[in-house]
């Protein structure tokens, strides 16, 4: 007989992530919490990076980070 049968062998193996066909409870909530955490860390890193960004040599043409960098006007005299 070809095709899938009515029984599928599953070895008795304990896994920390939930087994062979994991369907954890509250997975949507957990994914949302993880997403909010990642967004919070990314926001903090962006803020610190924008505060500390300095350019000893002015760029050849305008770059996007000059619009949010705190020291862009002092580092590049062409900006007003």
C-alpha cells in the first residue's frame, strides 16, 4: 500500500522544545513578548549609536544617518 498509513512511528525522545509536533500554549503571546523585547533592545541600541556617532572626515555626499545624528552639523560644515 502506497501513501501515508494510519500509524506513524515516533521515538520516545524527550526534547526541551516540545517534542516532534510542538504546539505550545500561548505561543502568540510569547512571540509578541519576544518581539517587544527585541524592539526595545534595538531602540536602545539605535539611540546610543546616534548619540555617539562622530565623523572626523565629512562624507563625500549626504548619508541617511546625518538626519538623526546629534553631531552631524558640527562634523559637516555643509549642513545648515
